[in-house]
């Protein structure tokens, strides 16, 4: 038997109240936290280790134990994230329709062209190393997360930053991954085929 338990049900099963936030606010706070690094281990502690040390069973016990062991960490993290939200608010105030149009143009025209051509160059180089041929994917293959083929093997080509983002993304890519990172003067590529 296979089953899926969503996060809200996990909280219910653990007796943890579900916190509700206004629409879009958690996305903004997550972005601010990523930029501010407010909940990094150096600010709030190494959570995976702390939860192993925790001797209690309930959320109330955890909160008491954690705040005693890491006095002020919630406040420090809050200050870092809140300050970044102020910076984001200032940045948002500078965005007008023309800037959005330029951003969309840059994304759709420039980055798509460079990204697809970069993928093509990566495919060719990896195929050359593997002493085989390559091709870009068809639109139907692309809709399944396949960017191209090295020989008969389907591959997906992602920026190196995808590694850290992938657990939070809704897609589930079932083919070999090729990672790349643009560097001054070229591209660094990482793959296992």
C-alpha cells in the first residue's frame, strides 16, 4: 500500500496547530529569508541536530526547550528577514510597467535564446566526450522534462542552482541530469551518464 500524507495532516497528526498566513506573504517571507539567510544554522542552530537532542514529545515542550537552548535566535532571525522585507519593499516600489516589460523581454527573448543555445552547446560537448551523437528534444519530450538526448539517453540540463531548489519544486524529473554553472569566460558542467 502506498499513501501520501500532506503537510497539514502531518501537523494535525502531531497535534501542531496549522498557521494560516495571508495569500502570497509566505512566498515573500521565504524569498526574504533566502536572501537574508535568517534561518541558517549560525543564526538559529543546526535544527537536524537539535531535534535529535530534544528529550520531549510535544510542540510546547520543543518550543520551551529550543528557546532555552538558543536564546534570542528567533528574534535575530526575525530581524534579518524583516530587514530584507524592507529592502524588497523598496525594490518593489521601483518596478513599473516598463521595467516589467524589459524583464519579460529579457527572460523570453535573451535568456531563452542564450539558455537554449547553451544547452545545445552542452549537449554537443557531452556527446563529444561520450563519443556519440546528440539532439535537442521535441516539444512533447520537453513537456516531460527532457531537454535533449546524448546517444539514446534522455537528459535534462539544469543550472547548478537547481540542486538546492529542486526539493521545493513541483516537477519530478526522471532522466539523467546535467548541471551547469556559468562562470567568467565559460560554463562549468557536471554530469553522470
